[in-house]
């Protein structure tokens, strides 16, 4: 539905900096909108290109999504908070229909130190911006994490003796038995991690219909039966690859 563009999501702290990316994508959208490109398809495809460039296995794209209107986006997402409980892994798992392993795998998506600081957090779990790999789980499971006083929404934790940080949502992996079991599996088996990351990202990209916490379909968002035409997809991809190359 491309709900990240209008309020309230456009103003969420966790989305700080994304409007600059949207501005870059606007150039692609303006060129191909007459051919049938929607913002929902473009943003979904851009996310796929970005994580593939960062090291993810190939992710299947299935287009045909329509865009939320500004009014329906506001009505659907206004009750939801920016972070805190709505970032909790169990909440994401229920909202998105993910398995325990899938929601844990997605926590290893790239998030640079600069990106985390830009949204007001102390930093990331790594200072060298690694791509999609199981390194995240090795760091998460091997360090001793101490809560940073005064942090909230989310609470942050610092690795003892190091300038790396996680949030309460990373800590949830350590504190929840089935999530920790998945993290240990991924730490020891990168192939299993990459396969699960790939499957989880594909699942998210194909949702088409989102649900709120009452399990009601968000109005105005739906997946059309047809996919993005192959010729249009082939035309859009080079532009997205060029944008991704600026970041990875």
C-alpha cells in the first residue's frame, strides 16, 4: 500500500531519513507511472534490490499491489505507535504471519551505525555496516549487554567494553527461548539463515493485504491479481540498482 509515504508513518522516528530515499524513488516513479507502476510495487521492489545488493539470496518479486490513499493510510496506522511495543518481535510475528525463525532472521537485516544514530539511537550492533550475514547472531549471542540508563521506547543495551548497541527488541531474542534457539541455529549455520531470511522477505513482499492488531484488513490496500509487466520490471530494475549502489 506504500503507507510509508504519507502520515502517520512518514513522521515516525524509526523512518527518519527515508524521505530522502523516497525522493530518489520519485524520479523512477515519475518515469514509469504512466506504464502502470505503483508506489507499493516500487517500494517493495526497491527493498528487494537493496537487500540483494547487501548479500541476500535472490528474492522473488510479485507485483500488482495498489496504493493506499492518504486518508486510508492515516485511518489505518494512526492508532499504531512509532516504536516500543509495535517493534516487539512477538507483535511483528503475529501481525505479519511469520514463524519464530523468520522473525528472528529478519532482525539481521542491514542497519548501519549511522542509520541508527540518525533515528536517535546510540548506535548499531556493528560499526562497520556488514551486509546480510549471520554475523549479527554471533555478536548478539557472544557479548554481555548492559542496559543504557535513561533510554526508552526502545530501551537500549551496550556491549560491555565496546561501543556497539542493541535495543530491547534484539534483547527479546535472548530472553525468549524459541527466538534464542533460532539465533543459535543461524549463528552456526549461515546457509540456514540465508534461506530463512530469503523466505521471510519474500513472504513480507507478497503480503499485499496488511492487518491491524484487531486482525481487520486495512482499508484501501489490496493485491491486484496481475504482476508488474515484465517489460516494465526490466526497465525499472537498472534505476533501482543504480540507487542501491550508492548505499552498498
